[in-house]
C-alpha cells in the first residue's frame, strides 16, 4: 500500500537532491551535472553581492509574515464561525463559497484583479468617481500592494485552511462542551477555554510548516499579479521573482541553484528554531515536530 507513495517521494523528492551540486558548478548542458567544472562559492556572489539583496529579502519575509499571520487568523476565525452554523445545508453552502477560490488559477485571478484595479475602467476607480473622489493608479502605487496582495491571498487560500481547522474542530470531544455548559460557561467561554486550546496543536503544526517556506516567495502569485511592472518592485519583488528575471537575462543555472540552496538552508533553520520555540513554550516541554 505504501509503495506508490515511497516511489513518488524517492523519484521526485530524494533523487533531485543530487542536483544540489549545481550550486557549486559552472553548469552547462553539454557536460551535465557531474561533468561541469567546479566554481566553489562563486555562484553565491551573484546574489549576496547584489544591491537588491536587502530589498528582495525584506519583501519576501515581510509578505510571507503577513500571509502567515493574517491567513492563520482569518482561517481560524472563519472555521469557528462556520462551526457555529447549525444548519448542515447552510454550512455546506458557505464552505463551498469559501473553498471554491482555492481552485482558481492565479492567472485567472490576475484577470479579475485587473478588472477591479484598472485606472480608466476598473470597478474600484469607477466607484471612486461616483463618490466624487479622484482615480487611483494602482499599478503605479507600490505602497498599496502589500495590502492588495494580502487581500487577494486571503480570498483565494482561506478556504483550504478552513477545511483543516474544521476537521480539527470536529475531532474535539463533545463531552468537554457538555461539562462546560453544566458549569455555566457561555458559548464565548467555551470557544476561548476549550475550542482554541484544542486547536493549538494544529495551528502550531501549520505555522511551523509555513515558517519553513518563509524565504520562498509565492512566485506563481506575485508574477501573475505583478508581472514585470518595475514600478511595483520596491514592495513586491521577492527572491523568486528576482532570480527568475536574472535567469532570463543570464541563463546561469548555477547561480539560481545557489539561491535555491540558500532558501532551503534558511527554511531548515527556521523550522528548527520554530520547533525549539514551541518546545520552550509548551507545558509538556515537547516540540510539535519532534
């Protein structure tokens, strides 16, 4: 039963690990991975000596922190609200509406966003004009885009987190609520004293897994929504989009592999640090992952 899963991870996760040596080589397709000459740490200089290093790293961490923090809060809150709906049909309808955007491609989302944000015919600007306000050139206002990206991210991905938290809520022993009601606890007290503590392990696991990818920008999202609009780079350019543009210009796989290795190592350190912190804060002195 486990063989297909083992083969999948071995072929697509473990075998590609040998390609990490590309980060230390002057890779060319003719000689292949192991035949290309070694360059030491020269490939890392491309990124670490770049004047854009701080900007793209800050944007990556800042946007991911917003995505993780806001995404967790909204998903937990929405799951709690949905769990309070007594009508099973009503709950399923709301779940469907919330979960449906998760299956929409970022390319399609970018078309929707363009319809809303266009300067001349965008829905938002038309509403602003109707209220006597001036139009906003969203595509030339980088300061607005962290908020725009967070809102779009929440609209598209909240449903996925809600499903996970609803499953965790469904697994809570109903006897806890019954005992609380006997003791006179109202619904808010039951949520604060029973539901949220029971959700804590699930929240911590998802947070730690998300922290492991905090150095990875959501390339599909950022590039689909922002594209090559240089006006927005100050607040939207992340490590992945920066490396992608460099790859198109230089065509050097060694340099891009070096940045990927850096992201992976930093992600590993962040996961270990987050698990260590959860262990210190835990009453049982036990980490979430180990």
